[in-house]
């Protein structure tokens, strides 16, 4: 081989890097990327459904305000459209079931306001009960150490006294009721007989468990129950508590890539 020059047709280094980058960017291309979820190559017409888009956009308008100043929101409403899609679907499916709609943990109402807009709730012959302190997670002795730290952090970085903002956001719907105070005690302030749709988003296990135990008997068979934080990393106390509940009550929970859990009451 001596004396013979071997020429390997190597692309220039920057060309190799460009190729890797373009391959990676093709691979990373997603049709939906937000809220810790990236999806590509799927039909997702719901994202462009005019009704859903209008519902989401109109919720956005009412939810700017003070969120701009809160650290965790980085000046914007998070892109939780896939979660909102599940909530709208579940609420829509529940329209023909016996009972009212209930949300435990509303704040200014990303999810509930999207649902109300989506369903033109003023024309729905049901009430929607929204329970919250409207001022953050109560730091009680019942919280675990981890939950207490989370509550203190989130009260500082995410929540604020949002009752008047919530009142304003839900003012278009006279059949929506805001119930202010600490759950589960405030459940007594509403006349709930049957529940057709339940959304639970309290970000702490003890309050969620006490609340579901009070409400369980009122939930209509076939009603969807959405657990907003179920599979989120950092919310292991809620995950463990709901899994225990699921076994005890023999109702399986479906884990969604959004982190939500979905249960159907039998
Ligand atoms: C993540 S936020 C709810 C967000 C809301 N679902 C949305 O769509 O924007 C959790 C809410 O639960 C409320 N909360 C937590 N523990 C509570 C309790 N024991 N009683 C009443 N509200 C509580 C907090 O005030 C907070 O507004």
C-alpha cells in the first residue's frame, strides 16, 4: 500500500454537524409540544377545532392579569391545551348524565372556564360548582412534609388572592357557583345531589382524599373523574393516595401523558 494515497470522501465537519442537526430537528418536530408532552405524526384536529380554539382563546383573555407577575407562570398562561381537551371531552360526554358539574381547585379557572366556553354553559341545564380557597393551598398539619414545602412554595410563586378575578372570569355563566373556603368543609355550602363530571385539582393528597370520600356516593355511574396532578413528578403523595383509593374502591385509573388520571365511576 506504500506510496498510494487513499482518499476517503469525508464531508467537511460543519456539514456533518448540519446533517445531525437537521436529522435531529426532523426527529424533534412535534405537532404538539407543551406541558411536558411532545406528540408527532398523529391526527390532532381538536387543536384546530374552531369551538375548542374559541373556548381556549377566550379563557386566555381572562387569565392574563396577575399571572404575569407570578414566577412559575413566567408571564404567560401555560399551554395546557391537551389537558383542556380531556376536560372538554369529559364534560361534553357528561352532559346527558344525571347530575351537576364539580371542580375542586379552580383558581382563576384555566380548565373550568375553557369547559364553560366550550359547552356554552349558559345553555346547559346544570350547575357547575367551583370550590377553592381562591388564595392558595391551606398549610395545615395534615400535609406531609413534602406537601407542606410544595404548598409554601406554590403559594408564594403561583397563587394569589384571585377571588375577584375568578368572579369576573365566570360572570358570563349564571349557573356557575364559586364556593370559597377550605375543602372538604365547604362541600356543605353547596346543594350537590348528583355529580355528572368531577375535576379534582387541589395539589395536595390529604384534601383530595377527604374530598373524594365525601363526594363518592353522589357521583353518577358513567361520570368521568379527572385527577389533574395524578402522575406528575413531584406529586408522589397524590399518586400513592389515588392508587390506594383505586384499589380500595376497585376503580382503575388511566394515566395520560399529560400527567392527568382518568377514572370512570361505575
Ligand atoms: C393547581 S390550582 C387549580 C388550577 C385550576 N384547576 C385551573 O384549571 O387553573 C390548585 C388550587 O387548589 C386550591 N386548594 C388547594 N387545597 C385546597 C383546599 N383544601 N381547599 C380549597 N382549595 C384548595 C388552591 O387554592 C389552588 O387554587
